[in-house]
DNA sequence: GGGCACACGTGATTC
DNA sequence: TGAATCACGTGTGCC
C-alpha cells in the first residue's frame, strides 16, 4: 500500500519529473536550480538547507565538504548482515513491543589527515506508531506547512545528493511520496561523517564510552550536530554504542532508560566478532531475540520498552497495509553500499542509496574492501578499537591512496558550490562549542593560497591587488569574518519563520518582528496565567535578573514559614500547572480518587512523590482505571507498571 | 515632594555632573560620549537609543533627522489654553474617575517639500495610579534593571535633545529624578514629526478619520512608529482625533471603549473654533466636564472608565504627596513653546522644554507665529482641514523660506552624527509600512553629492576612485543598503536582551539563541496551558508557526503504580531542578535540615507543599537561618513571611 | 540598462 | 602589536 518507486529507470525519470512539478512556494529570490548538474547553491538554497537540517548540521556539512570529503570508508562485509541487524532493531513493534525508531551504523574510515573518521555505514528507520510519540513529539512538525516542508526536504536531499553524492543521478529519496521526519533524519544523516571527537559518534568512538540520552527533547542536550534533525523527528532517546569497527546509533521517540544488557548486546553484535556470522540467515536475527531472552535483566526498561517481542519475520512489513499510518512506509532502510544504486529490495519496502561523500563513484565503491585491504575480519581482529584503527590506517594507507584519485567531478562540484556565494575554504566547523571562541583556526587555510587560489573562480569583488603579503592575511581574516556572519544569517533564517524575502535586511526585519511577536505572546500568556493562578508572586521574581525573558522560573513559589514549637513548617505553594505531578494530581481529581497520603522524597537530583490513594467510588481501583485516568489527561506518562 | 530641577543654571551643571556619575553598565564596546557637545553618536549610542525608543522610532528619527528637520511648526496660540486643555485631559483621576494618561497635541506645520506635517505641539501626562494598569502592563517594564533603564533613558533623552533640540543646553528631563514610562513616552515623542500619511498622527490627519485603538498591547497593532514606546509605557488605549489644526492623541493604560461623544468634544475643543477661547480661565475646563455631563451617553465605556469625576482644580496635584506612587511626579506637562526654556511652572510640577527639531534656535522660535504668518485664527478659519492646510502652505511659503536658513549649528550636528557611522543621507524612512517595498526612494539623495560630499569626513574605506559618474550612483545605493542593514542591526540589538558582545556576529548569535529561548518558553507555556485548561484556545494563535524549538514539557515524569491491598501507591519521580520546590528542598539539604514530614495538597489550581522540618544541628532552627538558607540558594524566593 | 543585492579587498580604527 | 571589527567603494550576477 505504500507507494514504492519502481526500479525501472524510466520510472525514476518520471519521478524526478514529478518532483520538479511540485509546487514550490518560496520567495522569488530563492532560485531553485533544478538542472541536472544542480551543484550551484545560492543563498536561498543554503538558507533552505540550513532550515531543514538545522544550522549546525548545515555548517558542519559545508565546512566538512572540503576538509573531509576525501574520507574513504571501508565496509565490514557485504553488509547484508549489517543491514539486517540494523533493520531488525527497528522492526515495527507490536502493541506491547518495543523497537527503535532508527538505527545507524557509523563505520570507521580513514580521513585524509591520517586520523580516523566515522562515515555512514548503513541505516534503517521506521515511523513511530500512532501514539508512540509523546505529544511533545507530535506537535513538533507543525511548524511548516506540510507541502512546503515536503518540498523543501526533497530539494534539500537532492542538493545534498548533488553536492555530496557520488553519482549524478537524483537521490532515490526523490522517488518517495513523502519524506517523513524520521526518514529525513536518516536520509540526511547519510551525508555526515565524523572525525575524531566531532559530533556524537566521533566523540563516542574516541572515548570508547557509550552515550545514552533518554530525554533529548527536554534536556536540550546537543549530542551531535544532527541534534536539530533528531529533535525534528521527535527523537527522545539516543544511544551511541562504540564497537571496534564503528558506532551504532539508535534512536527512539520514547524515553527509554539505559539498559546495560542492550548496550552489551549491541556492542558484541556490531563488532567484528559478530560480523563473522555474516552468513547467518536473515530471519530470527538474534539482536532482538537476545533482548527478549534477557528480559528480566533489562532492569531499567519499563515493561513497555522491555518488549515482550513476538517472533519477527524479516520483511513482514512488506505488505502491512494495516499500519496506524497508512500514508507512510513503515520502514525505510538506507544502505551504504549498493551494487545497483537504484535497486529495490525484494521485499519492496527498502530503498537503497549509494553511499555519499566518498568521492568514489558508486559502482567502484563496493569492491574496495574485498581484495586490496584484505578481509575486514583480519583487520579488526584485535580488541581495542583504537588500536585497530591505527592498524587499519597504517595498513591500508597506500591502498587508499590508490583510491584517492578524486574524480574530476568531485572537484567540479566543490567549485560549483563555492562559486555560489563563498569559497569552500570556510572555517572548519567548530563542532560542539558555540563557535565563538573556537572559530579562529582554519585548518584548511594553509593549502589554499598555494593550490586553490588560482583555480577558484573568484568572479565577485575586486581583482586582487596582488603583490602584498601582509594584506593577504588580512584578507583571509576578513573572509572568515564574513563567512561567520553569513553562517549566522543562515542560522537566523532557520529559526525565524515566515521570512518575507530572502535578503538580509528583510531577514533582520522579520527576525525583529518575530522576536517582538514572541515577546508579546509570552507577555500575554504570562498575564493570562497570572490571572488564573491565585498566587501570582512571580511578577516580582524578575526583579533580580532583568533578562527580558520573563518566564524564568515559571514557578516562583510562595514560601511561608511558621514555627511550631521546635519544629518549623514550611509551606511552598505553586501553580498546579507547572508542577511535575500536575497530571497525576489532576487525574486524581477527575477520577474522584482520594489521596490518603502524599509524601515527597528527594535524592540528589530527583524528587519522588508518593501518593497513597483510594477510589472514591464503590468499585475498586484498578490499574486500568488509573492508566486511563492518567493517559486520558496525557500520554506522556510513559511507564505505567503493572499493579503488583 | 517631587524633586524638581532648579532653574538656576549652576544647578544644571551639577545635575549634569551627577548624571555623569550614574553607574552605567553597558558592554565595553559601547562608548558613551558624554561630552558637553555630545553630538557624536557611535554605534553603541545608536543601539541604546534604539533600545529605549524602539527600533522603528529610532529609524524614523534618524531618517527624518535629515529630511524633515526643516519642518517649521506654527502654534495655535500662546497655548496656555491648549496646554490647559491637554492638562485637564490627564488630571489625575480619583478612585472612581477616569482620565487619560497622556494627551498630546500634534500641530500642523509645513514641511520643506511643501506638504504639511504634524509636529509636536504640546503634551501632558501622568503616571498611572496604583492598580490602574492591568497586570499585562505592570509586567512590562521589568525588562531592564531599573537603574540601567533610568540611565539609558536619560542618556537617550540627552542625545535626542542634542541632536534634535534647539539649544545646546541639556534637556531639562535630565533634572528629573526618574523618568517614568509615561514620561519617557512623552519626552521622546517631542522629537517626532509626521508628514502626510506617516505614523499614526500623519495617517489620522491625512484621512480625517479618528483612530481608536483599545487594545494596543494585545492586538499588537502598530499605530505609529512610537508604538514601542507606547507599549513600553503600558498604554492600551490610544485615540487619535483629527482637528482642523492638528491631531489630538490620547492614551490610557486601560482598555477604553470608543466613545463618539468624547471624539466629538475633543474635535471641537481642539479646533480653531475652540482655540478662539484662548482667554478662557484655567479652571473648570469643560473637556472632562462635558464628558461628565454626558456620562450616560458614553455607552462603550465601562463604569470605571465612565468616571464619575470629581471637580478638578488645576494644579491640585502640586502638593499631592499622598499618591499611590509617591516616588513619581503625578503629572508631567511638556510644552512646545517656551520663552524661558528651563522655566519651571508656578505649580512646581511642570517642566517645560523648548520644542525640538525645528531647526531654529530656541529663542527665535516662539516668535514665528506672531507677526509673519498672521494670526492662526485667520488662517484656520475655513472648515475643511485639508483646504486649510493648502491655504496655509500657499500663504506662508515665503515666510517659511525666510526662516529656512539653517543655523550652522544644525548642520554641524548633522555632520557630527553622521560622522559616527554613517552619513545623514539615509533613506527617508518608509514609515507605517513594512519598509520593504517603499524604501527605494531617497528624496534627500540628490542634494548631497554636490554639497555634502566634500565636507563629509569619510575616513573609512578606500579613497574614492573618482572620475566616474555611473558608479557614483551605485556607491550611493550601496551606502543606503548598508545603512538599512545597519538600522536593522540596531533594531535587533534593541529587541534582544543580554547581548554578549556588540559585534554583529555575536548579536546574530544572541538573537538566534534568544529566539530559540522564546520559542521554547512559548512551547512550554502552551503545553502547560493545554494540559490544564480546555478553554484556552489562544494557544492556537501561534498555530501557524509553532516554532522549532523542542523543549516541550520540561516535566515528563515517570509514574509508577503499585497496588497494596485496596490501596494503590502512585509514585511520580521527576528531576529536582524542574520541581517548584526545588530551591526549598535543596536548601534543606544544604542546611542539613531534617524533613520530618512532607505533604502535598492541591486545590483547584495550586499545589501546596508542606514540610515539617527540624534542624540537624544543635542550635535551634530560626526563621533567619531558614531565610538565609533559602535566599542563599536563590533570591527568587520573594515572600518569606514571618515565623508565626 | 538600470535596480538591486551580494561579496570582495582594503583602509581605518580600536583594544 | 596583532587581531578583530567595521565601513567603504567596487565588481558582478541576476532580475
């Protein structure tokens, strides 16, 4: 039932055509270059890409497009096995089941600088089931009108493919009817790679420690330059597991507590030991099975996440038209290596793309790992990942040199891109930090004056008053300043909705208007809130820190102290709606539940409210009633454990 | 009781001195030039002015400083009468009374282009009484720390006076102890003038139709370039009434429904028919009296606004130290024309300033209207305002030409100002519209290349590759583009709080962060609101652009349910730092206080936490210790009532 | 061709 | 003093 692109190439042409016809309502200034080459990015394109991917991701891609596109990845097998592992991790869950919403394998590779880098290995994702996301997630993507967003996503994917992809065909994603949030995340992630310490995977692999973020949305943690995309997809939990050959990244729209067993199983399954079993049959893949077997040990997972899994049959989602979201594919698998780039899997639901950003033409890529660099199992034999990598790097350097011949097209693409507004010699992105204090160094700077200066088009601006040496540095500094400013502009464009025109002045004007609008709305809401909340002392809470943004402490509770004998009674009153337990409390009220006792305990960083309750009515209080009462009010109450 | 500047000039010097001593905490980059001349505006000054006045107002002033400072205003009399009329409109109300918070008369004048323009005629204002403003209003001006805001206001007023004022003395407002919101609005409004169709008054007069805005804060309507200032003053209702000689502007912090009778009475009272009665005694002025008499007909006014007025005695507020706000003057009257600019009225509370922006030195100005242009009553005799204006313009053109000699000082001021960052030849402000489609024309452009080009400092940038003629226009266009961009930057600086550094990149970064912060907060509030009240539909006001930022529900608490016999234990755990009582709890911990009992009770919309505590140590728990513990952790705990 | 927006190299300024 | 920011005039691409 899910529309699937036909593998017939003529059909792809038709799809591309259809894509071109999609009404695209953007300001006139934003010219979309849809020609076959399509490598030219104007500012509008940049802004759109930044808006879709998030600015940090955009910055990252742009800057790394020069410095790291020579990365060459090596696979850990024909990867049917890897692919199936990932795919099984995201098998659509049943009612009481749990599975991840996406799974990515970041594969170790070697960057030009000699150090390692992680690049796209393989990935799989599925859309969240109805009700799986929290309301926080569900509200996320109302920002843009759907059609516009879809169009932008497709254009961005096409741009990415044109810039970073390895073939001049369109990205297969264009054949998709829709690009869902999760798919967008996956399809965009393909174009990323992470050197040592950069981004979530790069840090994870460098440290050798896993990362388990269970509240991405609310914690605001910035696990990766792709955080924006992840958040846009509503991902709440992100797990990064380093193995000896790369990093496994898992994501879920749910809040999933950390599970050491899962970590262990992932670590072993995606290391080279496990990749020895690449001839394993597809069905009954043990990743989830193992988790099922060890159910009792997944202590931190709530019963829902713990997942009493039903036996999964690979590809069973092929014809599953009975999904809660019939409009979308349930699952999307993105392969790294594909002999026939536009092939469609026999199960009909998989769409595979050749790996981007390797600087190697698609068909030549899959054969890298077979003869020249030896069997990956040999290379990855030792225990320590880092040591392995060093071995790897040292051992295959010459082989990679062989493959290092950049096709001319790759260079051309760089030039095309830079010709739009700026040259490729942008600052290497200060990933992770605020870029305020770290954007001075430009590691790729030193090589441009000699080699790239004359081949750069440099059509804009005055002709160089050549001959000086001191001003040259000055020129470079000024260039970087401009580039930084422009990055900020793109970033601003990304956060300001309804930008009237694409030029800077209008952008600033819109941003100002938007800020004023937001401020006004906040004021109004605050006033409203104050009206209905009786205490309303928080107006004065602002006195100390004038930082406009009211709404600091949305609760500035009243504190009342009374001494009774040698004890003191402290009363803290606050508006109900800002209280963490408000949903439960309100559910109690609505269900006419009597609270016999209410206690509060606090650990180092957690507050635990305990309510002993009794039903008001005659019928006994059942777990189901409670769950209904809670979830009727909100379904963000994640873990309703069984009544003992 | 209100400190009033002494008219002794030595005292003014002392005041200026004191003014210089006011601690002013602005970023270092923001140099404040406080020299006596003070005409140089650097970017920091501009940013500050824009921050205080609002960006549109700032833009407007800057651009019109060149094109319209040749406006020459003509009074409609010695204006003791006019002044009293306005003053009576803002007589401090009694408990059940109503009066406006400010009243301005915008006086018709003739601009250089031959068309008319409205410029400051006279004005009067009073501070809102306690409880008069809504809470929306009350929260408004907590934005900046009070001292900083006061300092900025005074500096801005001084800057305005230096730039636009007619004498090189300091603005008398500097003698005020404090500049309240309303006063700031009035004092800044003095420097505005409105050509045909520009700003609220200009539009109002051009159309001949009155304007009655009764919810300025909520509707976000932009009645004038001074909207920001008006909103800052908490003004909710603004009324513009065209008469045949100008526009009367009234404002109130209340929401006042439209009253045809009031409109009518204003219209007649401030037209020339009424200005014939300029010898009328001061007391018992009939404006408000008429309204009192026609109470029953003010149908749209709520009983409070309808105002069962008590008889007012002009000047009665002179010694009224029993106001709800003893710190402020209750009333401030700003005259346009003053023979002795720094004179203080006999009632002690009025401070008068000479009219700014006329391009005519103070002492010469008041005599314009007496002999040369004839009596205003003659000129304004006919009925239609527009016809009158045409007569006026035609009839007195030569007289105005006589006065058109710009004193050299005026020119010097322009140069000083432009010398800071840009030249005065900015685009004539596209007031009222979004400026996006109307900022192409630069009416004052044609006269500068010839006259101003060589006297302009032009220290920056390359030396002109002179000799061409075509690029000169291009240069000019580019200049204007830059200027526009910079205006936007100033504007952005004005709306973004906590700007870390003053450079553009940091500004943009801060703006982006701020937008994200605002979006997040709105999201949180929206989510909260949606959770608690089914009624609130205004969350959907944002529906179109819900904004990106994640950060929904800062609480997604874990809920655990366990049945024990017929009771059920519900546990809600949540992070401590998002808990309303977190500060108290943390204070307990740090003070090693034992919590004997902790209860939670909830009313309809409030949660009350009760802690019975005991000190761990030997010494008894005192209220002081508790308060110290609480406030040591945070000073946002405002109300620590006494231990009973 | 003019209008417009942008990026560029450069000189000045500031710290 | 060197680094950073800025404004300027200019060249250029795109309506």
